[in-house]
């Protein structure tokens, strides 16, 4: 099974929150620690990974909603 990095975050909590959203839709994911932040106090950076075949579905689920134009 091939895994790809979908997002990198400044904190593990952020990656775990995204992982919970994906889990709710039965999309397997994993969170990896990628080291300390560049500046002191940033915490540990993390990467959220998904299977290659779930990439586009996961990106859609984690993307911000589109603005809906108002009807005149």
C-alpha cells in the first residue's frame, strides 16, 4: 500500500483533528511526527498521510467550503 503526505502541520493536534474527519468517512490515514518546529515553542510538526487512491477524496473533505454566490 502506498502512502502520500497530504498535509503538514505546525502541531500534531491539527493533524489528529484532520485524521478524525477522515476516519468519520472511512478513509485510512496516519499521522507522523516530522520534527521540532523552526522556532522555539511551535511544538512538533506533523504530517498527515493517506493512501494514494484516497488522495482526492481526502483533499475534498479537508478543503474549505466554496463561497455560494447569492441569487439576485
